[in-house]
């Protein structure tokens, strides 16, 4: 089962300031969300770690 994370969880995991995940999403850096709900966008945790790994 794939773990899904929200903007706030991405920021917490990667120690980013509040709002940075939203900026990266709008710029297309984090790619398309796996699913969009009323509460927000959800991303696969493995995808986020892969993107973070490529950036560093």
C-alpha cells in the first residue's frame, strides 16, 4: 500500500518552511498529485523522496 502525504507533511518531512511545497507544486517541480481531495492534494511519499533525492 502506497503512503500518501499532503503539502504540510511534505514540508515537515523535508524540513521546508510553510508554503514551500505549494510553490514547488505550482512550478511543476513536485509533479502532479496522485489524488486531489476537498482537503487538498496528496502525493505518493515514494515520489516525493525520489524528487528530493534528485534535487540534492
